[in-house]
């Protein structure tokens, strides 16, 4: 056998060995992948839905019936939502979902930032979520009142004298209330804060 024949035999043997080893690795990898797939390893992780998490309330086709005269509309039944969401920061389509307004009973009074005056406001909170958000607001009344008062005490009366300043205050109060609800309840859900009364002196 010549030297070139021996070299060819060695090269051919190495190629066969590489093919065998590569095939074995491919087979082992395929088996491992099949095992992971069979046990659900590649399936997206599904989390159990939290039944206490607020849900969006779909807008109904029927108009709400007005309360009869002399009937107290104070304690209407809380709405039940049907649309689950991953968090309360998603953009909500107002044409698709029902809004609920919750008037906060007591007004808020605070000194303004420069100390030369005070502000007194009455507010209502708006949410597209179900009655669980209203229950959370009632349960967290004390920290919500504290957050609103702190936000009011930082306001500049010159800024509040403009419409833009009042809109900015609405956004700040919405963020402050949602921050409290997220911290205490794990879910905000307040879309906006509306003024029922506003006095600056």
C-alpha cells in the first residue's frame, strides 16, 4: 500500500468518524428537544388569572335607567367586568368600555406651595374597570387622601390660575392616586380625576 493510499484511508476514516459522532450528537439533541417539547417546555408560560384583579367593563347597548324621583342613587350596585388585562397601564378605548365615576365624599384643603394661599377641591374619580377598583379606592382612602394633599401642597397658584395648570393638576392627581393603588393593591385603574369644586384663595 502506497503512502497516498494510507493518507486517503486515514482521511476517509476521520470523515466516517466525524459523521458518526455528528449523527450521534444530532440524534441526542433531537431526542432532548422532543422530550422538552413533550413536557411543555417550549409552550408559552401561562399564568393563572387572578380573580381579584379588576377587569374592564364592556359598554352596554342599553342606556342606563335614571333613578326614580325620591330614590337615593347613592349605592348603585358595583359593575362587574368581563375583559381581563395584563396591567392597568394599557390604553383603553372609551367607545368600547363603560366608565364609572366615583365622587370622593370629603373635599381636600391644602396650603399652596408659596404659603400665600390655599386650595380646596372636591373630586370625582373615573375608571373603565369594574367595582373592584371602587372597593380598592374605599379601602385605601387614608393613603389616597394623603397623596392628594401632598400633591396639592406643591402647587403654584400662578400656574393653577390657567386652564393648562388645572389640567396638569388633574394628571398629577391621577398619577398620585394610581401610584397609591398600585403600591397597596397591585392595580391602579383610575383613568382621570375630575373637579366637582375648585377654590383657590
